[in-house]
C-alpha cells in the first residue's frame, strides 16, 4: 500500500505485515506506521480509478480506507453477472451484410479512440459482475476491460433493496433499478434479473 512519508511528503509503498517502522527510499528517513492508525491510501491508484470517477465516489473512498487499498477477493460473493451491447445483434448483422466497409471504418475509428484510454472496452460490449462484501455490507461492481477487470462502483447497503421500473424515452429502453442507498443503485434489463440479484444479496447476508 502507499503512504506519505512524514519527512519529505513523498509516497512510499509499504507492506503492513513487515512491521511498523519503514525507511523512506527518497530521503532515507525512518518513520512509523501504527497498525491501528488511519493510513493514507493512494486514492488515485490505477485499480480504483474507474470507481473513483463515478458520480458518487464517497463510498469508494471509505471502502478503500477500510480494506487498506486491497480488494478482499477471498470474501467477495458474486451476486449477479451481466453484459450489455450498445449495438443490438440484429442491427449488427444487417450492418455487417449491407455496409461492411462502413462498419470496418467505424470499428477502426473506435479501436483507435479506445486505444488512448487507460481502461479499454471490448468494442461496444460491456461485461460486469456484481459482488457483495458481507463484512462491510458493500456492493462492488467489477467491469471487464481489455487490460483487466476493475471496480467501477462501490456502494454500501443502506436501503431495503427496492426495485423500481424506469421508463426510457424514445431512444432509451425501459430498465429496472435495485436501490442500494439514497444515491446509488444497480441497473438491470429485466425485473427478473433485479429480483435474482436481490435474492442472492439477502441470502448472502443471512
């Protein structure tokens, strides 16, 4: 984990299990990190970046501090798996048949633009898994990218997991949300998916 040296204010990577006194590689000074103290976590870390860029990063910041910046994968329980394509299968097939050159150009432009991003998507397909950390009663959504899987949302359970139907406009489809707290919720294409996720969360909390 990363902490700030109290002498030179530079970031130092330490292993908490290796004791409480560490030497700063920048200024060669020794400093102590108490095991029960609040440790400064590198909140801009590459791994937590997408979750911290979300609309409500407060819970993510709190969770990072609680787990010392390390996702406790050994206690996470998978409660939902989903994927979403920005281009429907039928539309994609039609385009591929009647406009293959145009489609190839669009895909090439997309790949070039996407290659500049730190977290690259699988073309227009987004895949994610939703996990429950029962110890913290936290929901972590982990999205798959070309360069790995990263948390994209961290939320604490503060509501009774109510399901709401959201009517989209002419361009947006209808979907269902599962409320986690006053600010954050999970979205699903069908009510059945939302109900299944809720059942899995409640079962894991028992």
